[in-house]
């Protein structure tokens, strides 16, 4: 039988794709209910991190916030991300988490840019920047609301874990480089396995929330725990260039009531034959303004002994 030759991953994607619109509406309602605690939590956090923080001794750059018990120091409204900045004696750390799927896809489409200006000037051009992830324009990973079953128990929990594993494998296989600007002696593109004192990783959880971690040696930034000075930092989410994505495959972008980008024809970077066989991920709906606009914010930090 043909069905017996399908892999578990493809079966899951087929299962998801064939859901009808009533199930999608149900999942939307369930999603809103599951997101309510996050909205309440976000409202209690400051917009910009207020205090310096020592990183846990067991911190590991693996794209998970387990060292922080999945708690963050701030929720920034301009970028719609939770984040924490911390340090130990040798490194500066940034951990961010996005729970909105348009924002997650924005990060997957254009990366996160973390800039440090040791002169404490709010000037990106004179700062040192890390960009991650950097995914090839024709080989990106996307997430969908319809892909998000309740990760509670039984069949839904198994399905949620399977979808999470699919997305994490896709992301790990495609997110192999980190962009670097302004750090002396470091190339503009380095491998995630580099020996330059720069680390980055990202993962999805079983709700398809995305967590990203960055770390950089203090020496690369000209900073020292023995002489802590106030410095400025900027976190930017560049807007995704949809025209470039579609131009890469000679396609046009279809808009629905000016609010959503709906892919037409074969997915960018894939033949129709590949789509029919493997159903690669692509956002079901994306809010245009959020997805394509650049958002950012500034903060200040002092290394904590």
C-alpha cells in the first residue's frame, strides 16, 4: 500500500493539511485560551529589562529557557518578544522567546539582530552586532497556527511532540551560520560551530513557541567583569522582504483584504512535485504589517559581578 511507505513525519503533515475549516476555527479558539496566561504574564513584565543579572551556572546555549524556568526579565511591546540579558565572568547572554506565529515567522524569515554599543550610544552603525538565524531564502522553516494542537495528553500530545520534532530538525539542518558585524578579527559569517567565542541556538517547544539564545565572549566586545561599564544594546527584528522571496521563484504575492499574505502556486524554493510529495511548511496566514516591518528597541546594561 502507498500509505505504508509514508514516513511518520509526512503522515503527520498530511493529517494536519487535510483538516477542515471547522477544526481550524476550533484550534484558533483553543489557542486563544491557551495563550491567555502568556498575555497576563506579559502585562506584568517591564517593557525593557530593568536590572543586571548573573547567568545560571548551568546555562547552556541550546535554544531552551529551562535554566530560567522559562521566565523572562521583560516583554517588549515594540517587537512582541520576551527577553533576558545576563552575564557571567566570561560571556554576555541574550535569551528571547516569541509566542506569536507572525513574529516567529518574522524571526525565521529575517533573523534577530543583537547590537552592543560599548560607548553607550544608541547608534547601531558604531556597534557590534550578531544576527541569527540566517536561513537561505529558498530553504526556510515556517510555522502555522493549524500545526498547533493542544499539547495536553493522549493523541494531541503525541501529535504536538511530533510536529515540534519535525520543525526542530528542519531548523537545526538549515540554521548553520551566524552573522557578525563590527567585531575585530571575526568574519562577517561564522559557523554555529565556530571557535570565535560566539554561540547561537534556537528551538521550538510543543506549542511551537520559538526560543533563541545568543552568547558572546566579553573579550570580543572589549568588556570586562573587572571594569563594568554601562553599555547600550539594541534588539532588532528586521522585516521580511516578501518581494525577494517571491522574486526568487518568479511568483507574485496575493493579498487578502490587505491583511494577509497568501502563497500562490508552488511554495517559494520548491517544485509543485516536491510540495505534493512532502508538504514542506509555509505560513498559513501572516499579518503583513507585522511580518514586513522592522521593529526594534534600545536598552542599557552593566555587567554584574
